[in-house]
C-alpha cells in the first residue's frame, strides 16, 4: 500500500557521499530504540553522520550528542514546569545546531512534548521522520493534526497505529516492535535462579520490582512497590525480592527507598539485567510503560502499577480515551494484566493478587498464554532493520519529480 507526500526535500539525498541525520530521544527507552536504529542504518549507509540529543546507548552507537537528555527525564506536567527553563535552553541549542548541521533528515523518537514542538519550529526546512509514535490512541488525539502538518513519515511499532495514521492521511510504515529482538536470554532460567536464589531455588519465589527508568517515576512508585513486597513477604516468607535498577539512575535513589521502607528481609538491587530478572522471576510488579511488553515477552506473570502527581492524574483522567493504560493490555485489546493506578495502589490488595497468581498454576498458565498472544501481535523479528530500510528508502529512493518526494511504501 504506497503512500505519498508532496513535501520537497531541501536537496537530493543521493546514494553517494555522507548522509547526515539529526536524532532526538528524551527517555531511556527511546535512547535504546534510536541506538538500534542507528546501528542498522550503518549497515545500509556506511557514510553516515549522526548528531542530536539522546543518551548513553546513542553515544555508543556513534551519535554525537549535544546533551544526554535521558538524564533529565520527567513525568507529568509538574515535573516539566520545574525544569522549564533548562529544557528551553536545550531546545534552543538543538534548533541552532540542526541549522548548522543541515541534516538530510531529522528523526524524532517518541518524547512528543519536546519533539512535536521541535518539528513545528523547524517547519519544512528539513524532512522529518517520527520513530515510536506518540500515544495518540490513548490521549491527545488532537496531536494527529500537528503530525499531519509537520511530519513527513511515521514509522510505528503497532499495527493499530498504522491504521490510525492511514485513516488520518499521514504517511506511515509499520515495522513491528524491536523488543521482539531485544528481549533475549543468554542464560537458561534455572542457572539464573540458582545464581540469585541459591541451591533451594525450587522452594523459593523470585519477585521482581521494576519501578521504571525516570527518577521521578522511581521516587513515586518504588515506595509503593516496597510496601506491596512487605505484604507479600508476610504471606510468603520464602519469597526473595529483586529491584531492576536503571543504569541511568544512581544506586542511592533505590537504597534510600529501601531504607525508608524498612523491610525485615533483604531486597537486592540488580543493574543492567532486567531481561534476565524477568526471565528468572515467578512474578513481577511493573511500572506502566514499555517494561510491560518486556515482561510479556519474558512470559512472567505480573501486575501494573502507575502513580504520578495528582495534578497530572486529574488532567489525564479526563483526557485518556481508553479503558486501560498498560501497553500490554492495549495491544491485547482487553485487560489481561491487573492495573493499579494512583489511589488504587494498596499493598494488601496487590499482595493478594500476587499470592493468588503464585499459588494457582492454572491462573499462571492462563496469563502466560495471553502474554504469548501479545507477543504474536508485536510482529516478526527484524523491526529495527525494517525501520532502517524505511529511512534509507526515504533518503535514497526518494526522487525529485516536479519538486515532489515519493515516500516509501508500507513494508509489512
């Protein structure tokens, strides 16, 4: 199904010479996805120069960073306002740099509050691709009008997103979800459990706490998870708890939360091994977001927790247009994983749900079956490679005919 646009390119993007891309990712998950995309692009475009805003993964992939924006990740309107002037300086610096760099294209990765404003400011001076769609299907549907005006091509992870953009007349390519490739386990489950639980691992439960990757998110959600962990441990003393630590955040952030919770048992911090923890786990408490898909791909039963500033929650409650917030439930099209949001986060209720799933094998199997169904809806492996091909087609196969650029067709 071909899609077209009449947006003129600023200059031909021929097959020879250096190609220049300017990328912006503002959060840890977007940083990972952008880095995977850049690595795949380098296979297709050897002479590739990349600049922009992002994090450690993008830097490792060879992107020249103006600033590590992932260290400034915020959650909610209140958090944004506290850093308004800082973000304004970063925004202006990026605008100035993109004018000097003169990229063949700008690639925006998620982070819609910053990125859509950036797209409006640079106007049509540079072609713009958007990778990882804003969640306009959940809230902020008016943003699709901004996207139609400012974005030349969307590259999306979910098939239902492609349908939404097609219906709105926005050029789009569905590539599937890169997590299908990323969530891989180098070690079998039993050795991992032996490493973390010891020789009696079969008599113990391993519960993972995944409070997210933003500092404000961890500060709000980890204390609630630790209260739930205490309630679970009171019912099941043979349970051991592990916190998946984001590599962008200091250990002290987690240690302070543990100290404040005063658990009567050991809670272990594990950094950079979230997939292994999910793989080894019997159950997980997961902050809403991409991590819910990571847990689903790991086939571990879990519940979703989400807590933000009350001002943000009250606003979001009136804007959100779907009956659930967890990505895993959105993809499934129904609630297959329990959600505990804001005031619904009650330690005893969560502990009851957790213990019920730990004790009833039939319920565990049913949830795992449903999670595997979600896996099937995320597309086949190779999403990042297909996204890179879409970018290459946008650059190298776009032709100037009477000032019009022909955009790539839907790939899958």
